[in-house]
């Protein structure tokens, strides 16, 4: 099986979910679904589809790809952790990781939602 997401990979998600993530929730079959959900949230919330396929993603400026990868992997890692908290030392540890990932996702999403930022992200030219 191969990663089917556009904005991030299973490896990106597993790094952020940490060593306590359940083997089931970081399996590619699950992360492919999580990435699809994260991409949907990003696209709808920003009012823009930044890349409809891998070729379009590859053509984006490096900074744009980095923000999309960060946002999608943050949200997908939250899904991974939420699936099963039992691998973490404590529930508080898992919740702390989720809180950090959520804050980073919200920061990225705020950037992606701004029309002026979108212009810059897609063209590399400030409006």
C-alpha cells in the first residue's frame, strides 16, 4: 500500500504522534484516511484547494508545501493519538501532545485562510 494523501505522509504523522502511538492508528490504511480528512478540513476552511494531486503539490513553492505538510500532519497526528491513548505514559502526556499539535495546526490554518497569505503562498509575491 502507498500513501494516498497529497499534503503529508505517514512518516510525517508518525513523527508527530510520537512513540506512544498505537501501531494500528499509525498504519498506512488509517493514516491515509486521516490525511484525507485533514486535507478536507484545510481546503474547506481556507476556501481553496492548494493541490488537487501530487503533481500540483510538487509544483507549489517550497514554503507553501511546508505549511501544508505541517498543517495536515498536525491534524492527522491528533487523529492518530485520539484513536488510542494507551501507549502513552499517562493520559496527560497524550493530551499535552494533542494540545501542542492543535496549537500548531490552528497557527498554520490561520495563515492558509488569509487571502493575502494565499496570494503570497501561491505566487511568492506579496500582494
